C-alpha cells in the first residue's frame, strides 16, 4: 500500500544515511521501525490498577462526608505527621 508521511528534514537525512550504510531502502528502514514499535506496544502489559481498599473495609463511616483536608489531617495525625 502506498501512503504519504511527513518526516522532518533532519530525521529524513539521517534515515537516508543509515539506509545507505546498511545497504537497504528507506522503505525497509521505515518498515523495520514500524514493526518494532508495533511489537513493543503489543508486548507491553497494560496498566491495571490494584484494589485500593484495606482489608475490604473501605472508607470509615465517620469520614463519608468529610473534606479531603479533614481526611489528610487524620492521616497525618495517625501516622505521626
């Protein structure tokens, strides 16, 4: 398939030099790079947020309507802050 891609002039010059040094076409070099990015992306493990509750009890009832400032103060007090 043919497509048009805009590449910065300095990057294109470096890519052409590299392709010439390696004795390959610019197309081959670009395809190699795209294959590498696609492979790395597929292999990366997606981020999964762990469960945040402690012992399954969740937020204390007395803090249900508390402001974040109040919650931070309690945390600080409970941990010697």
